[in-house]
């Protein structure tokens, strides 16, 4: 199995101490320019739920659809999907059995979803069995985006849809090796960090998808007041992402891929 991102150890420790963590991804604000740092921090969990809602809305789920969430974290997006789509069949897949155990524990009876431990690049399913696929802020961890997209296309029926969010980084003029090392240490595995939209478009086309891109970079910007507050001097992976975002070298994309 691929390596689990090390930063999940801290989230799991917090959950063991009683923290309620639904989502491990950035938040979405409709009017990001009006959000002060303190309001961004106070509203972060709500904004995370909003980002999930945005992606689910792009997915256009039908009442009896079979939906797979790849890299499902602690299951927050599927729990929200269950509330809005009580009759859909939901499957959460994660490389980390500990996260799946948390998702399972939080499932109300009757069970919200089926939880499966597997690698996103080797989906343990037959061809064309899903109507919809989700992948919220996880694909940059996978061994290869192209391998994941090829697998996603294989398990989606014709006419099915994959909706995902992804982070694309443009290399800065200097210090690339040090930045890459720190990103890898704090936020890895991140095999292909410096990727252009043209490469994403090429991978999507090769896998057999028609791609629509929504740029959510500005809408997710206030998240950095929580994950990397300005007043902290240490150069964490989060601070590197914050600085790349502020210098126009990070794009946060909502992607809709039609099979
Ligand atoms: C940033 S978190 C996002 C979690 C969840 N989608 C959310 O929005 O809260 C990335 C997730 O991808 C999972 N992941 C990383 N590599 C994976 C792989 N190769 N196959 C399946 N899941 C993977 C991690 O364990 C983690 O749950």
C-alpha cells in the first residue's frame, strides 16, 4: 500500500482526544476579499463543509446513484451526501485503515456507507459500476494522476462523472529543491508537485474524460489564516503553500470530468 500522509497522525491523535474533525481540506468563501483573518479562523469548519457542498453540487447525484469517494478522509463529505441523498449507495475508499475506522465509528445505523481500504491507483472494483466519483483534495498524494484518472474512468459507467479538487503549483525562480523537500516532509507523499493545467488537461483526455475547470484559488484563500497564520515564523509546508498562493503560484481547482 502507498504511504499514508504523515500529517494525519496529528489529526488522529486529536480525534482520540475527542476532537470532531469532519473534513481535512481547505474551505470555500463566496466573498473571500471581505473575510478578516479572525473571521476566517472562526468560520473555517463551516467553510470546509461549504467546499464539500460545492463539489457535491457539481456531481449532480441521482437518487439511486452509486457514488465512490476516493481518499475519503474521515468521511465528512459522504456523511453530508447521505443527508442530501438518502437513497444513493455510497462507498468511501482510503489508503489509511485508521481513517476508515473513524469513518465507520461515526456511521449511524443503518450504515451510511461502505468503507474500503485500497489505493486510488488500483481501484478494487469491476468496470463501469459507479455513476459518480468524488476525490476531494487527495489526488496530489497519489502515485500518478494519470493512473488514478485511468482507474476512475474504468470504474465509471459511460455518462458518469468524476468531480475532484486539486492543487497545482508553479515552481518559484529560486530555492526549488528546499521547498520541494519541505513540502514532501510536511505534506507528502506529493509525487508530482510542480504541475501545469496543460498537464492535467492532457491526463484527463488520455484517460477518456471531457474536463471542465473552475478556478477556486481566491475562494479558498482565507483558509491559510487557519493552516498557516501570518504571525508564525516557522516555514511549514502550510506556510509554503500560503506564500505560493499569495504569489500567484498555487491554483486550487474544482474539476468536473465527464466519462
Ligand atoms: C487532504 S486529505 C482529504 C481527505 C478527504 N477527502 C477530505 O476532504 O476530508 C487526503 C486523503 O487522501 C488519502 N490518500 C492519500 N493517498 C491515497 C491513495 N494512494 N489512495 C487512497 N487514498 C489516499 C489520505 O489518506 C487522506 O484521507
